[in-house]
C-alpha cells in the first residue's frame, strides 16, 4: 500500500505541475478527486502497516495532501476556468 500511494502521489504531483500552466487549470477539477483517492490509499497503508515500515505510506499521504491543497487554492483563485 505504501508504494502504491507513493507512486500515486508522484503522478498527482506531476499532474499538478501540468495544471499550473495557464489554460490547463481545468485539470484541477480531475486532480483533486484523483489525489483524494491516493490519500485514502495512503491512510489505509499507514493504518495497516507496522510503524517502522510505513514511511512510504506517510510520504504518499503528504504528497497527496499537498496536491489537494494546491488544487483547491488554484480553483479558489479562479484557476479552474482558465
């Protein structure tokens, strides 16, 4: 679960960078649910792995949370239309 959430977070981060380009802000509408699913997978990974082996899941959770926050802020300032 940790590796899946980490890879999911990396893909979401790359997608977020692409969605920061003007006229591609509409990608945030799809990015936020995508990152939310990754965060759920990471949270499950954190809960069901031992404390010394859940570093990847914590990193995936952090990456997905950052992507969600940036996506929401971008949509909040009107970046979802243009």
